[in-house]
C-alpha cells in the first residue's frame, strides 16, 4: 500500500515493474523469485566492481536479460577479492526496469559471518559466530556492519562492531530484524547475511517465561527419572537382581584358623601309602 501510494505520487516508471523477491546467494548459486503481478519479466544480475577509487555496478554477462530465476556466479567470484562479491538483481518488462534488490548470503563463509539473536525487554543482542577467519587475520581492520529495523521495513545502519553487540531502546511487543555484513579496511565485503527477526518481549512476558521454565524443568526431570527406572526394570531386571543381592560371606566355622596339632576335620591324606599285593593264579587243564 505504501509503495503503491508513492508510485502514484512520484509517477516513477520503476514502480510499474515489481522487483524480484528473496534474492539469496548460496555459495556460487544466486536465486530469486518473481515479484507480484503478471509474469513474463526478464532479469539482470549485476556485481559491484572496484575501478580505481570508485565502485560501479556491472552486468554479469551470462545472466543479463535472462528469463531464468537463478544464476551461477562462479566466474565473478573468481575475479573478486578473496572471492567475495556483492550482487543485485533487477527485473525488466516492456522496456521498464525495476528497483534493484541486493542479494543476501544464506550460509556462513569466508565472505559472510553467521549470527543469531536473543531478546530481552527493550533490547536485542546480536551474537556473532566465533568462527571468523577475517577477524583472526586482520584484527581491528575486520569489522561487522549491523543493519536493523522493524519487520517489513527497510533496514537501516545500526553501527559497526567487532564482536557481539546489543541494540537497546526497542519497542516491546514488536518484531525486529537484523542483518550483518563484513567490513574490511573500511569497505563492505561480500553479501550481507540474510535478515533474522525476533520478537521483543514485554517485561511481564519474561517473568512469565521464567515461571513456566521453573515449573516445567522439574516436571521433565521427574518424568525422565520414571522412564529410566521403567526401562531398567523391563530390560535389565536380572542385572538389577544381582546388584541387589547381599554379598557372599564364608561360614564362621571356615573362617576360624585351625590349631597347629589338630588334624584337618574334613580330609586326611596319609603320608605313606600302603598297597595289598595281588597274585595271579592260572588254572591248569
């Protein structure tokens, strides 16, 4: 609705062609979805190229005015610094070109950093992955540009950070989205990570969550103990019986020492064995 109103006010021709959606970079494969409305649009993929002290967007020759919704950008990555490249896609229809949409990276790589979000009342925290080769190699010259904003709105600059960072003064009950892009020597490098969104809870929501966790965790522990006991009774009954049996004890009579000159009461072995002689008699016929 907002975009349509702006189109009517500004009479921008680019509004006549909806831009592509879900422009994602997965390793060397760039994919996107057609924008809303009738189809039959063509698309052009562009990459950001550094020329002396300026940076210009140039078409990827193999994916210019294509009817496809994907493009292999291996050749472009091979010619870029560290294989990192920024990409964008435009739609064309009836001689009119849409606004460009920049690609975001769907996976962690040497050109992007993985991150996740946690939220508390009034703020969220961006947790950056510990696996950051560029930070280990370049130190303070490798930073992270944070973009944030309410879900459904364009993300804006939320500062630069070397490590995980909290973003305060957010409205509770609202979903906020964050994207992270690597900055090397004060210049953006590669595609930004695809936005992640999280709900900012109210103060009461956090207290309720704590109470629920405090009630559920003991219950889970009890159920787990009961299940373990039932499993042991059904499948390890004999072992349990052996473990519960009292230890074997020798009779008290056998445990007492024998007197020195008293013969053994149970068995006797003579020192000199005696044998009766045996004669063989043959009868004569």
